[in-house]
C-alpha cells in the first residue's frame, strides 16, 4: 500500500513547523506544500477539506485521501491511529 501524508502549510506558522517535526520524527513519508505566496490555492485547499486553519494535513493511501486535520489531530493520529 502506498501511504503518504500531504500537508499544506505556511512558513511563519509555528504549528506547521511542529507538524513537520512530528512527521520527520515518526519517519512518515510526507510532502509539504508551502503556500506563502499561493493565497488563492490555499483557500481552495481549505475549502475542499472544510478546514479553516493551517496546517491542512491529509493522508493519501493508494487512490484514497482522508483529512487528518491540523497539528493537534496529526499528533494524536501519529500516536494512536498510525502506530
């Protein structure tokens, strides 16, 4: 199964930075999209996932995508659901 975490973030967001650290510490395959200069694109991502803050964290498994949430939900998912 191909499994990856995709995150949309801003460089000045402390929760985004902490989320990146958590993904690295847990050895998760991940892609981070820094959206500082992509305001409209970030708005589309937030609307698509009905998530109003950054980071927006999504799990991709094969052809399925599932919203994990933000930093708090990611941290819980890494501890409870993923391991």
